């Protein structure tokens, strides 16, 4: 007998997988730091200082980005605020789903662009922002727009901006230390590491410094894709209609018009990659995408049919 996966099963599975990735990412981060510090002859006390400095430096820069992320992306996108009077239908759609989700009403914005897409941002639910292009408002029907809105509200409720900020801190720490290591290895490293193993340790250190930033970036992309799956499943729990979001994803991904205001720095925020690359990714190409392949997302949504 085939196992039926409910929306709750998908939510639980994606939460578990996200935190499992984060657990191994944390171990990986400290493993890389340990190898780099050891190959340079640092003692345990020195390693703690190096790790602390890197975490503080990257943490501060990412905190500033996290705190002002909504203002930055809205400004870059040329978004305009929406009120009850300016767009009653959209306002009520967001408001009703917020009540169902138990979330405060986010600020609502629109982008004047015929390419259909939407995104959410904000450092916490009290400072949430949800933004729609005028194209998505004109090209989706009511049920499809509700599916998209529920997906974006789920990003806010799941605190995905905070999650990705934490991931960025770890990625930034690895990149900073790897760069620092490659620069430091050309200078005197003291006598602590001048022993029979120093040559081998140096080789391990160089390999770690080269590969670790790439691996860390791949893990960051994996977390991003997993949070998209989670937002899909969480959104279905709000609308109770998986087909609405599935149909919306089909329409958005099949629309060939690129979103003019999008760029590589903001593309990960949108419900579908706005740069209109190849959405039918498979195999190795999946590892380098911020979004899961559309066909995989639609398949997961179809599995929830009749279970909510």
C-alpha cells in the first residue's frame, strides 16, 4: 500500500532536513576552522580567538544587512505601498490569510512589472513585508494568488530571513578565514608547526581553504531550496488547496518575460527564480540553484492533494 504524504508530513520533513543540514554545516564550519588554525600552528586558545573574531566580524555585517534587508530590497525594486483603498482585493486576501496563519498583517507592496512574481522579506513577523508584481496580480486567478500569498506569508512565519542570515554568517566566516589562511601561509607561522607533520598539515590546510568556501556555498543553496519546499507545504496548510499554488508555479515559471528589477542579489527572495534561467534543472545543476526545480515542487504539492 502506497504511503500518503500529508501537508503536515511535508512540513515536518522539511523542518527536520533543514536543521539536519544546519547541524552538519556547523560541524563542517568548525572542522574547517580547526584544520586551518592547526596547519598554521595555532594553539587551542588562539583558535578560539580566531573563530570568535571571524564570527563577530561577519555577524555584525550580516546583522546590519538583516535589519535593513526589507528597506534595501524595496528600494532596489522600486516597490510602491498598497493600502486598503488602493487595492482592496489584494489587501483583503493578505489580511484573511494572516488571520488564518496567526500572523500580524505585513506591509504590502507592488512592483510595476508585467513579469509575474512575488517575494517576502522582513527581519521578523512584526516587520514582515510581502510584495507582488503587477504582472502576477493580472495573470493569476484568485485561488492561485492565494496560494502564492500563503507561500510568502509562510516565509515570514517560518522566519526564513533570520535562518538565511545565520547561514550567511557561517558561509562568510568560512570565506573570510580561507582568504586569511591563504594570505597568512606566505608569512612566518612560528615554530609550533615546524615538525614532521607540518608539510602534510599545510597540504590539508590548502585543500580546505580552496574547497571549503565552495562547499559552504552549496550548503547555503541547499538550505535555501529546503526553505522553499517548507514554504510551499506551510502555505498549503493555510489555503487547504495545493492545486492553487501548483497552478501558480506553472504559470509563473512558463512566463518567459524576465523581471527587470531583479538581480542575482535579490533573486533568491522570489517565489520563482526571476532571472528566467532553465527551470527544468536536474542532476548536478540542482546543486547551484537557489530554488528547487519547478517540477519537483509541483510533484510535492500534488502529493498533498486530498490530505488537507
